C-alpha cells in the first residue's frame, strides 16, 4: 500500500483507484486473501495428482519439480479471445457494410499522440486518393471506400503533477480530431476503443471523432475548455464530456454527437482497436478507429 499512497492512488488521492481494487489490496495486506496460487498448487493438478499431495504441506508441493512440470503439460488452456480475433471481426463487419478493410497490425505500440499522427496521415492519403491525386491513386493504400483497422496498446506519458482525466484511446481521439481540423478534413471518422470497455480511470471505452468534433465541442461548451488546452493537460475526458455536463445543467444541449463511447465493462480485454476508412469507417482495437464519410 506504500506505493498506492506514494502515487496518489489511495482513497481521496488525485488518481484514486476504484474502491473494489483498494478493498482487495487492503485485504491482501491484512492477510485476509490468499496469495496468487503457484503453478504447482494442487488446484492445477489432475485428480490423480491431487490425491498424491493430499495432506502434504504446501511447502513440499512448491518444491516438487516433477509435479510442477507434469502439471504444466497436463493442464489445458483454451483461448476464447485475443487481439487478432477482435481485429478480424472488425474487418469482417466493415466488409459487410461495403468497405474494403485493411488490417494494419495487432501489435501497434507507442505514444498515443504519435500513433494518432500516423492514423491521420493515412487518412489524409485516403482523402487525396478520393479527390483524384495522381500519386495517391497510383500507390493507393486501399480500394475505396476503405477501412483501415489496427490493434495494440499505446501509452500516454504523464508528468508527476498532471491532474488531467482520460485514457490512451481518448487521447488518440483528441489528437486525431485536432489533426483532422488542422488538415481541413471533414470526411474522416476515427474511433479509438478499448475492448475492456474502460479507458484509463474513466467510465468511457474511448472516443469516436471526425474533423468537426473539436469545433462542435468548443462551440457547445462556450470554449470553457479548448482542444489544445485539453491535450496539454492530458484531459481528453473532461473536454469530450463537457457537452454532457452542460446538458445536465441546462437540459437544452443535444448530446447525440458526444464523442465519448460508454459501453460499460465488457468483462474481457484483448487490447485496443482502431480502424480508418475512406468514406465511412476506420477502426483500431484498443487503439483507434477512423472513418471516412
């Protein structure tokens, strides 16, 4: 718990962990919860092996090298989901909708803002292809309408004094929205979604944005926070959610264009997804998805 307190993850701290997590940690410190079982624990053994260790001290079982080895060989692991499956499913769905999907990869890593820059650069290339640029047409990324899809785990590096709220998917969405506005691209949509339904310490799974998102949010929130301000403070959630907060206050703002995606916890986590598409949709698996209308 010393680390929890040191980094402000304690109750009332700036990065407070969920109460359920803190409860588990506190119970572990008090000894009310058992440690994580070792690979040689009887629970991982076959029935015959379990009988052979009944009554023996756990210390003896932990040092039984033969039992540990045989357990690992006899145990069966069934993988019900992973990043490849999620990205492939997104590609198949895009194809059903009439797009030409391209899977960019499933191990995309790096700073969220840098990954967002790569996605928007690809989107700009698709736009040039759409508008008839000769070089873009000759060396096309994909046949139009296209959906560029990728998955992986990005990172947001924070300063110790940072108090912003968000997650890597929301930051990708924020950076992409700023880039698309700067490029004057209004026919691109990007979705950056976490497959577990939770992006950072927020109730959002990620965000869906386009080239007009920044202007819409700033107009509706009266520029109480700008997109640039939010990026400097790594406060994407507060920026995107500012529309919703104002709506709750006066009840007059339409939140149908709210960028945040809130699915609730999905009970699984196979990384982030994000595609990019010309004319309609781009998606990235716990990373980003881009759509081109």
